[in-house]
C-alpha cells in the first residue's frame, strides 16, 4: 500500500509542478491545491496507515502493544486541509478581482499592467 501511495504522491507533485509553471493564474492555484493534497498524502503515508489497532496505550504500559497509526499526522492533515481551503477561497476571489480589473488572468499581462501604471 505504501508503494502505491508513494507513486500517487509523486504523480501529484509532478502534475502540480507542471501546473505551477504555467502562465495562467487559475492553473497556478490548481497546482498549489494539487501540491498540498500530494503533501497531505505523503504525511498520511509516513504516519503509518493501519486499521489493525487504535492508537491507545493500555493502563500501566509505556508503549502500545501493536503497530498503530500515528494520530498526530492525521490531526496535522485535518488542520492543513482547513487552512488550504481558506487559502483557495481567498486566492480565487483575488484572481477574480484581478480578472475584473485587467481583463486577463495571465501572469505576464498582469505584471506588465502593474509595472506600466508606475
């Protein structure tokens, strides 16, 4: 299962790098979203994926008796998903406003328009 997750994570990072190198700002935002999802998947895979036992330590023990999933990585991913959604919503509104103002979502056109204003 970890091999499959490593391949999917690698593919998601490759796709996101390709999208981040595009000139269109909407594609850049989609690339950031795919990159964050790929990193979430990587953190999830590193935190061990198992349903065999819950991450509870019995009374009087120092360590869990079996291999368990790491709950910290799952909590980090849940927090990152919420923050990522907020970033996506803000970025889409910002791109919408830029498109309304400059009639383009192309990064080069926006840079030239802002530098030309000075």
